[in-house]
C-alpha cells in the first residue's frame, strides 16, 4: 500500500507567510481593529513559542497537533526546534476557522 502526500512541486515554491501578512489576514477575518489584533497575535505567538520551548504538545484545532521532536541549543539564547504537525483531514477540507467571517456560513 502506498501513501499519497500532497507535496508542492519544485517549480511551485510557496512563499512564506510573514507576520505582517498574517496580521492583515487576521484583521480581515476577525473584524478586530488592527491594534487589538496585533496585541492578540503577539500574545498568542509568544505563548505558542514558550510552550514549544518547554516541550509541550499543542492541540490547536483547526491547525492540528504540534509536538516537538528534537531541540538543539544554538547558543546566545537561540534554539533549533524540529516539530511535527499533524493536521486533521476535516479541518483542511472545510476551511472553517471559527472567526467572524465564518458566522455568515451558518
């Protein structure tokens, strides 16, 4: 039995989602003011980073389950973390986020 995965082809290199773009998308989907969304995003990212640094598993629907596989100290307070993300099939297909824009679909 073979396992199919959807890996992007080398010709279709995805562009990284950076924090400013993530913030803009968060504002658009949530209806929050940019100032409030920035505070919430900064707090959430800090909490996620701290949990991963401690080695905690994270279960964050619809993103999925994240666990730390390896950690390496790079010195000067920097760390290299190898993470494993398992996303649910339903979350990827539905596109539901639980944010304000999805309330119209109900």
